[in-house]
C-alpha cells in the first residue's frame, strides 16, 4: 500500500480551464518525488489539490489507503513564498505548525528546530528582520514540527539565489533523513530535481498530464558535478523535450558542463 | 539630519513661533487691531483666567466625556458591523448597501432629526459623535477583512485551523494595522462632530466656549477654545498611537503606519 496515492485526478476550473487531466502518481513511505515541468503543467494545481486547498473535479487522493478530502493532519506544506505570519515571532511561527501538540512538546521541538535550521537565537525576531533564505528555513521548520507523514513543497527555493538554494537543499535532505517524511516537490529546476528526488515525474502541459516517470538511482550524497549526475540530467531534459512535443524544442539541449546556455 | 534627529521636531516650531512674535509685535505697534485679533499675550491671560476660575477644566471635561462615550459607541458599532459584513457574504449583501446608502447622507444632516428624536441634551450629542466615528471605522474594518492575504489564510488551513481559529489567529491580527488607522481617523472625526454638537446648543463644553465667545465678542476665548481643541486632539491621538505601537511593531513598512 502506498503512502500516498493519486488516482485519475482531474481539475477543471470554474472558467472552463482544464488544469489537470487523469493524473495518477504513487509515492512510497519516505520517498522523495519531484514533479517537474514548465509553467502551465498544472504542477501547482496538483499540489494544491493534495494540500486540500482546492477541490478536485475527478479522481481520488488516498493516504495509506484511506481516501481524503480537504486538508489532512498528516500533510504539511512549504509554499513558494515563506508565508510566515508577520505578527508572530520566528519561534511562534515555527510553533504554529504544531497545533495538536502540548505546549511543552511544542516549545521543545521549536527550540530544537531553530537550532537545526541554523536560526538558534533568532526565535524572538520578527519575520521582517530575516532574509528570504532564513524565512524559507523558518517555513521548512514550521512544516516539519508536527512530524508530518507527507510534506508538500511548491517550488520552495525558486526565489532564492543559487548559494542559498544549495544550502537549503542540504538542510532539507538532512531533515528528511531524520524524520523520513514522504516528500512531493514541485519544481521547474532540473538540477534541483535530480539532486533531491528518488523519482522524477515529468509533466506535460495543456492540460497537465503525467508524461513520464524516471527513477534517479544515484546514491546520496549526490555530486552535482559528477558525470553520472549529468547523465541523469540529460535523460530528464530529453524527457522534457519529448513532453513538449512539436511546440517547443528550443533551448533545452544541455550545453557543455550540463548548463543551459543563457539564452 | 541624522545626528539632530532628536531635535528635528524643533524645526516645526519655526513658523508658528515667528508668526506669534510678528502678531504680538504688530498689536503692540498698533498696526493690527488687538480686540478682534488678540495677541499671544492676551490669549495667555484669558486662558489663565479661564483656568483659574475652573471654567476651562469644566469645558474640557464636558467635551472629552462626550467624545469618549460617543467614540466608544461608534468605534464598537463600526468594528462589529465591519467584522460582520467583512466576514459573511450574507451579511455583506444584506447590510452593506444600506450602510453605504446612509453614509451618503452628510452626517450633519442628522442633527435636526437627532434633536427631534433624542432631545436637545446629551443623548443627541453622543449620537452625533458616534455616527461620525462609525463610518470610518466600519469602512476600515470592512475593507481590511476583504483585503486579508489569501495566502496567509491558506497557511491556517494547511496547518489544520478551524474557521473560527482562522478568524482569531489570522484575520484579526492581519486587520489590526488598518483597524487602528481607522480608529484614529474616527477619533479625528469625533472631535469634529463634538464641536458641531456643542454649537447646536450646550451649556458647557469647548464648543459652547466658541459660541459664547462669538456672542460676547470675545475673540480671545474663541481662540483659547480652538487651541485647546488642537492640543486635546493631538494628545488623544498620541495616546492612541502609544497604546497601538507595541501591537504593530511587527509591521514591515518603510514608514510605520502610525
């Protein structure tokens, strides 16, 4: 039985836009799944349906075999923006993620997580006093304080500079190794997907569908500049290329060194 | 200006102080008539006289209690109705058009009706002040609730807050800055309306002092009343800001709203 099962999920918005069609994805306990695709693939829609923030037009989502609707205690999320509550201190923001815990438990975990995400001593500050990367660290701590079975990530690092992003990748993997949640992460960054994920689901646009699922069989810690890493990246890029069909074979051929040319 | 930031406010005194000196000099030299335009020294004397006899304090107290009670009623009602129409679609459809319609009536147009209904004494005055305070507070709360960031509400939903908890822990803190700003403009209007109410007929209050000064031809007591109003208004606003500041220190704005 899968930890998380998405079956034949579809979403058509009130204005008639079909964002998702017949999407089926399964994730095992403790697996990291990256959902990769360009804009218009319905990645974010898919995540919002899982988080219970929107209602599916068809299909089902199950956690450990039980169908869910709406938000679920075992599912937590980190959004594209940190979305901290500006009127709560950093520590209070982290504690906000643990509504069901006792006060002492909540305090202990908050203290532990503050240190763990490298913000020890910042607990009394306001969110406005933190940098973007620090705010996203707080958001990750908030999402994990309740020890969720499933963690959803919606392009959480896309607004950060490459250095901050790399350090947050390490942080996320470290926390994942401790707590072992199943992670579903939406991203448009191939490098990020290959670095983090066990499997990568490549989506195809208009309407959003699953194009191909690729396993990343690389041992951790992964070396971003190793040739095998590059090989996997190429496979993913080819899959994206194919997913775009006739419309968009532009600029996706990886240049030497595995980086896309700047144009 | 950084080094002198503590004394920067002194710059603001240059214009009024020079004007006062020019005025005083003009009267002393006989260039301007002192009876209709009493100089600062005369104002000081009549203020002192009014204060010694206890009259000024009585007027201030009467006016302040009218503003205090009227403001409390208007602010409470404005907040309650604003919360109601802001949070509930049904209440908005049902009540907001009526309230907006009533708002279109200039508040002073209510004066004759209030006097007819509530009499010439305190009740009609309080009603007028409350009415003046009600609208800015109502509008502020109503639009603030409409403007609460959907993204923060979603955070509450993801972390398992009930609807009621979302209101308490997300909606209310989020509208706090706008609510306090609307209370401040409500207070300003309260001061305006209390004068209107006291000019209609009162036996005490700063508005009475204004009217009495006009009828007695005493420009000095008019000006004393006006200056007292200015000081009281500034003081009341300052107290409100001081109370609100610790509640809003989390705000991330270039200039604080306060």
